[in-house]
């Protein structure tokens, strides 16, 4: 018998239909992938399953029994745990305190049994071969990827029968993502049901037993994973055939140097990085996570203190803060790593977010022209096909991929021609990914210069003209032409640099 | 229009509360809605409203200004001392005091934005220092009476309208333009919503923060001058009540005390609500102690209605 059976599930938010007719069924012991475009309703679906929101109509059966959780606790009581992105964690608590939050082991006096908590934490981390995590570390000191891992541990701590991973790999670097895939198989082998959401087709192929595809809030298909091809899946997801994900790489770099960096250093994470990014070039930045990529991007954007010399379009500049980076066409714009913490005002509208960096441009004699603003916003929403009810919808209520599009649009509106893209496709669906890569190439052809980091290595390999591999805060190697491959990137990231 | 209502639900709520309160008050004391009584209510509300103008900016930006009582009081006393009851010195005393208020705001702002001092500590400190300075300056002796021109501004009328109401109206217009129609307003809301996101978006966060405290220093000093005209004299402690009322007016007006939301138009309603309430409570024939209790409870209630609505909004923002 199926463990979960869902029929005709519906959910509306005001005028916005998030789910119109979702059906779903999955068995214990399988990895079940949930696929669909940005805004298709995947997160809404799992929020309903995990008791975070309530559905309007339709039915959910667990073990054949009616299931309608009033809150996440009720869902947990039925053995369902969801791993959302970093949000449910508390920055001031330690890793272990977060993992066991509200379920702390107690002593006879009902105080928290710290020894037991530590023991259980270590046992859990050991059992599932977690990447190294110090249980006593304060959460706020962790990177986004580490927080994601803690979130996973927190889900597993409840020993759930059904565990839901919503784009959990999207915040993880290659090695950790691979670990998560193994973990997923292990969990299924233990007889649990894993519902797995990801926009990375290769991952889905690697682990899913079955898959269900959503489009516009309704289920369009369910398959045995080995009975269907990638192309069919993608076509069912986006409603059309996708010829290719990666655009043709036609070199457009000129001899003009857009961004010249000499000996830039910041703390212990970035030491003496040098490179030149040319007009029309897409320069990839790869390497294992935590080797200075984040610091490099933030330092160039003025968001982190750094020393060293920087030239923009041949002119020496000193950039002390992002405002000095964002100086119109000759400036630098950034798509930051942490979209909710650095990129978006979640409680403000799509419109306000898009125009925040350029709001001065809409003023005449000091007064804003709402009409001019609205026109540009509409153009950008249409151009990137941001799925929002109206531009007044709050950014925090958009689907994850659409939030990422808003950040992308906000960056394009600055008109800066040097773009720093830190994982710009995180959480973006395949169709849109292809469009973003095409857009990057088009911008490069127009004379933009793009520094591009991706936690998904194939993206670097297929989109960048050159790839700089970072190790210990330095450039360990710069790969060009035929030398750009996943193996070469990994080799440079891990081994000593070979003499060039 | 309905989109406007939805976006500004809390402000609309504040005005609805004001109307309800007016009607209730009229029930208990039938003379309350008379022209002369409404006039004096508006005058009293104007003082709260003017102090709360700067406070609104500060709070939207994610801070709080606890130095308003003694900025107000200092301006009042220094004006009375320097003018000695004469109008002529106002020519230089007015700019001096406004600059002084702005300067205190500058110190607060720089302390908060550049040196990272928590707003509560920073502004509490300037408040106490000013208090000490004024005590040293006056030695506790009474000051001369307010210049006639200032008295006219605070209790006089033009064509039946209280002058100060007209001043308040003009300031409301300016504040609304700044918040709704200027880049400054966008920067301010962004700053109060998330300082990090604002910084990453190129918002001049330090400058914006400093400006809010400067505005608050300015409006507190200005209110101090006007209030001297209203009471005829400056005295120690005349600003004390405005610490609570300026913050409560902002909160009742629908702003989140955590920053990022609210509008001066809401604060205007908040100032009216507070003032009507002080008019209503005596009509209930309660002892002054009981009055304070009711006053506090009503404010607590109003503000928590607002913040609950806010919390509900936050809850709907989803994890993805
Ligand atoms: N609180 C809300 N208010 C308004 N609309 C909402 C709310 N929550 C979800 N929606 C809308 O519901 C739709 C489905 O969103 P959902 O997050 O489920 O998509 P998704 O499939 O997870 O997409 P992604 O791949 O981008 O994460 C979106 O159009 C979204 O804007
Ligand atoms: Mg989602």
C-alpha cells in the first residue's frame, strides 16, 4: 500500500492559485522526486504535508488514514519532517541546540541534559556520515552550506518516516551535495520515504526511483524513473521542448580589460589574488567551497574590507562599500550568495526590490515618478518572466526561483557592465537556467564582463570562457579552452598547482 | 484603491480607531465634539505630532530616539533665556536652536551609524547629558515668559484655524513627500527592513540613519519652542511626557517598532488618538492613578492589535 496518497489538493493565496489539482502517491523505501518549474507549487505542496500551511481542498491519506495536520508538531507526530532552507534555525543557538530544539533530551529535573544531547548529536552525525560539524559552534558563524547541513540534521533528529528535502542540494558545494545524495539512498534503504525536490536533473537521475511532475499547481505526470528520458521530463515540466541547456560558447572577449585585480587580500580567507577580466568575457570562479570565492566576490563589491589594487576599465578605483561599486554603467553589480539575507527585502514588493538600487533614476526635481518606475518594472518582470500576481506581491511570497529572478533583475537594472554572479541559478528551474546562461552570453556579447561562480560544476564547465580555480584564498590555476573540465577543476582545487 | 487599503491597513485602522474614540468620548461628554474643544484637541495633538515626526523617521529606519524629552526641554529653556520675552532675538535664536537640535541628532546618528552604539544607549545618554547641562545652566530658577510671536504660533489663529494646526499640516505634507515621493523614503524603508540588504543594494545606510536622527532633533527642538509659547513659560520636565507619547503615536499609527514599515500619516492619527484619550479619561471620573492605568492599557491594546497584524504578515512569508 502507498504510504502517502494525495488527491485533488488545492491551495490559494488571495487571487493566486498555488495548487489547483495536485495528486501524488509514494511508497515507503523509495526516493520520490518532485519536479516542476519555478512557481509550480512544489514548496507549497510540502508545506502542506509538513503542517506549515493548510490546504483549501482535496485529501491526503497517510497509511490510508485521513491526514490534515494543524501545525508542524502534528505532522511530526505522524512521522513527517521537512528540511526547508536555512530559515527555521536560530542564529544565537549552537549547532546541537538547533538540531534538538524543542526536543532536547532532559534530565530527571527536566533541565536539558547536555551530555546526552552531545552524545546523541555525535551519534546522529556519525550514523549518517555528516561532513565535519562542530556541535558547539554558534549557528551565526556558519556558512550558508553548513547551515543547510544543520537543517538536514535537525530533520533527521526526529527519526521521521517521511523526510522531505526542498532544494537541499542547491546551497551545497559539490562534495557535500554528493554526500547528501548518498544519504538520501541510505534513508530510503532504511525504509523511509524521501521526497526530493531539486532543479538539477543529474541529481534526480542519480537517485530517484519515481518522480512526479507539477505544472501550474497541477500534477501532469508520474513516472518510474527508469522508464522516462530527461527530455520527456523537461518537456512535461516546462510544457515545451528544451533544445539545449547550455548556449553555444562563442568567444566575445576583447583585449580591453574591464576589471583588473592586483594582490587583493582580506583576512585569512583571501590572499593576494590577481587576475584580469576582459570586456565580453565570462570568467568562471571554481574550487572547493570555503576557499575564498565568497570573500573575493564581496571584496570586489566593497561588502568586505580588503586591501589590494583594483582597476575598472583602466582606471584605478577604491571601493569601500557597495554604493561605490554601483556607479552606473562603469560600475560593478553583484548577485549575492544569500538571497534572503543579502538580496531581497522579503516584506517589500517585487517593484520596490527591483528598483531599490536605482530609485534615484526615477526622480525628477526630487520627486519620484511612479509611472516611470512602473514601466521599467513591468519591462523587467516580462523580460525575466517573473511569476508574480502583480508587481505589488511581496517578494517573500514568491517561489524560490522567482525570488532569484527578482535579484537578477535588480542587478540588470543597475546597468553596471561588470557583473559578479555568485551562484545566480540557485533554485532556478531548467528552462530558466538555460535562459539565464543565454542572457549571460548575450550580455557578454554586448561588452559586459562577467565573473561567475557556481556551486554546480557543470555550469562552470559549459558556460565560462576561462575558469579560475581557488584554493586557500589564492588562484591555484586558470583553465582555458579544452582544459576546462570537471576533473581538471577538481584536480587544481585539491592538488598542488602544477607548473604552468 | 483596494490595493492602497490593503497595503496601508494599519494606518486605516488607526484612523478608524480615532473616529470610534471620538464618538465614544462624545457619548460620555457631549461637549467634546464642539468646535472649540476640537480646536484645543488638535492643538495639543500637534505638539505630540511634531515631536513624533522625527521619531517616525527614526523608528521606520529601525532605531529609536529617547533623547527627545531633553532636546525639547533644552530648546524651550534656552529660547526663553536668550529672548527674555522679546520677539526680536528670535531672528537668530530660532536658527540657533534648530541647528542645535539638528546637531544633537547628528551626534546620535553618528554614534549609531558610524560607531555602532545601540540606539537606546546612545540616545539615552544624550538625553541625560542634556538634562545635566540644563540643570547646570538654569540652576533650577524660573525662566522669563515666552516671546509674543511664539505664543501666537502656538495658541493664535488664522481665519479660525489654530496656527499650529496649519504648521502641523505643512509638516505632514513635507513628511509625506519625503516618505512616499522621494528616494529618501525608499532608502529609509529598505534600511529598516534589512540593513544588510539595503547596504548590498547600494543604499547610503549610514547617511540615511544619521538623517533620521537629525530630523528627530530638529522636530523635538521646534516642538520645544512652540510648547513654551503654549504654556507661556519654559520649565524643567516639560518634555518628559513626550518620550512616551512620541513613540506610542508612531506605534499606534501602524509602524512596526522593529522598523521597515509605517507612515507619518499613521502617526498623525496616533497623535490624535492619544490626545483624545487624555480628554476622554477625565470625563470618566476616574482617579488620576486609575486614569494612568487605563491610558497605558488602551495604548497597549492598540499597539498589540497592530503588531499582531504584523506578526501575521511575517508568518505568511514562507520558507522555500
Ligand atoms: N504566501 C503567499 N502569498 C502569495 N502567493 C504565494 C504565497 N505562497 C506561495 N505563493 C505562490 O504560489 C505559487 C507556488 O509557489 P511555490 O513556492 O510552491 O513554487 P515552487 O514550485 O516551490 O517553485 P520554486 O521552484 O521556484 O521553488 C507561486 O506563484 C507563489 O508566488
Ligand atoms: Mg520552492
